[in-house]
C-alpha cells in the first residue's frame, strides 16, 4: 500500500475548548514520509511540532503536544480523523495554542477530508507490526492499554465512572473504516460536578452546550401513595 495525503488544503474555524480563543486550523498536503506535523503560525519563527508520542507533554482533559516552548492541545479529533481515513502525511497550521473544538466531535474533520479528497503518493506505507503483547499502565489513574497482535486494526475500550447512572461502559470497533459513522460523531462530555474544578484549573473557558454534552444526574425520590 502507498502513502496518502490530501488533494488540497482546508480550514476549520471556531473557539478553543480550554482557552476560549477564536482559532483557525488549516490542514495541508505534505510530501512523502512527512508524517503529521503541527505548525504554530502565531509564534515567532512558526515552530513545527511532530505529532508523535514522544512529544506528548500533558494529558489533562486532552492531549498536549510540545517542542521547546511551543505547545498545542486538543488535537485528538483532527489527528484521529487523519489516521482513520488513511492519510499518512499532513502539515497542520494553527494560529493559537489549541485546535478549535467545533461541535465537540471529529465529524467536521471527516467531512472536510472527504470533501477535499485524498491523493495516493509513490512511497510505500511504513507499518508498525505488533508481534507480541504490549501493556502500558498508569498506576496513578488506573488506566491501562493492552496491545495484542492481530491481522486487522480493532479497538475495545472500557471505562468506569463514579456515577450511579453512568458506571462501567465499553465500546468495540472492529474496522477502522467504521470510524466515520461509529466514532467520529461521538461528542465531548463532562459531568456537572467536574465543571468547577476544571474552571479552577484554568480549563474549559470555551466550553458550552454547542461543543459538549453536560451530564447532570439526580436521584428522583418517589413518595408512596396512600
């Protein structure tokens, strides 16, 4: 299989979930073997950050990539859409410290990629092949990622919340081709109880009901009829 990039450029506009700033992110075609690169065009020298795991500097309520003094956050939806649609090379330019949150999902990115089109390049894809079980744990949060060898890319995700109404849940995606319909429309959510701590942490300044689902749970106590 050959590497792929975009046929042209597209931009998306909106406010940042955590900063509340008005932001523009532009996705551009890139040469073979470029990978995903994010350029902060608002900073002096327009530094470029490689979108690789080694450059993840924070994961509090989002993925933050950094190189030197340059940072860019809330990149998950855009990068997931690129990967799921088979794009290997892309230069992403953003005029601020995070991608716009849009409606809180990846669907706008998917729609724009499909609209602009995908172009095959000459270089072969560079595959990372899983040959044995890999497991990574975060003892502080209890999070765990287990990677197993398989002929196809599939995901099973499990989560548990301290809630009487939304406790343990799981979801499975057996084909990455199902991302546009099964995953991309899924929206960012937050519990009401978490809003104040997030604001105190200087986050979600741009959060509202247009870009997130707010979950408010309350017990209803019925009065016996006599």
